[in-house]
C-alpha cells in the first residue's frame, strides 16, 4: 500500500518542513516542540493499533504516514495565529492538506494510498465521522482518531499534573480555569455522547470533553491502552469532585469496562 522508502521520504520532508518553524519566543518554541513530539508519539500509537488489527507492512506504512501528516497544519496554524483553537483560527486538518498539496508531497504515490491519507487527515478532527463513506476510508480514519486521542490523553494529563510548572494558554484554548462546569456538558455525557465543542465554556468543561472521547474510541487495543495506562483516573484527578462529575466519571468508566468485556 505504501512502500517503506516512500514513508522515509515523507519522514525526511516532515523533519525539514517542521525545522523551519523557529522563533526566539520560548512559548512559540515550546508549542512547536510539543507538536513534533505529539506527531512522533501518534506514529508509535498507530503502529501498535495497526499491528493489533493484523495489517500488513504496506498498510502499517500507510497508517504511519497518516499519523505523520495528521497535524501537519498545526505548525502553520500556530505560526499564523498563535493558537491551536480551530474555531479562533482555521481548521488545521484542511490547512494541513493544503500544505501537502502545495508542496506536492503526495504526487508520486499510489492514488489509493493518496486518497486514504487525504481522507483520514481531513477527518481526524471532525466531531463525528460521516455515516456514509467507503469502509476503507473509515477504517484508516478510525485508526488515526484513536491514535491521536491516546497521545492527547498523555499530553494533557502531564499538563494538568503541571509537570512543567507553567501555564500554556494554547493547550487550554484560552478557556477560563475556574470551578464552573456547564450543565450542557454534563447532559451530553449522560446521553452517551461526545461533549459538543460549543458547550465548552471552561477548562473543566474541556477536561470533561476529553473524558467523553471514550464514546468515540473505535478499537479494542485503544480501550485497553486507556485502561492499562490509568488515563481516566488521572484525568479525573484534575477535575473538581461533586455528585455530577462523580456520576459522569462512573458512567464513562462503566462504558470502558463494557467495551473491554466484549
Ligand atoms: Fe494530533
């Protein structure tokens, strides 16, 4: 599906392209480094997911290329707008595809592989996947969505535990860090749905949105990683405890347990 030398060329280009984003501003550098590290980790996660699904090497190479390019738009997004909030700037997935096209990166590969990369990158960050799409497109899109979420869990938990000891406005999407939790956020999770971004008003809402991602996880391997790495417990530690949050936490935990038991 994708040859190893083609993946290597993509990796070389990714390195050269991302090295162009430099600044004397430490906040800028920190966010660029954060996104390159995230990409590296998502590549590792997707290889594990793809292997757990029994894919062959060509298919694993293709999945890795999707992971490598899924956030390629983040660099230019941060460069232009100093934010990772798509609603305050532009859709980083579409921006990424434009960058790949402008740089003629996907020109010489198998057209089917090209279409799958474009589809998966474009759909890695939409609220829900389209119901009607070819099964192969959905299959790869589901893998990148799972791999991406696995590494975002790691990244935000590290941040919420304040390992670096500093605030990062870009990671918090500029949301107020108060004790408030919006009722709509609670009702979305109670309905077994991913929290709608328009209902997110505070940093706590955003943390609960991340908890609600469990309703958008696709593969058994991913559920197992979430459980084995204690992502839920650690995420919940950073959220204020009350009857409402405890209830939705246990709802999300039961959902996870259910998925693992099938
Ligand atoms: Fe990502």
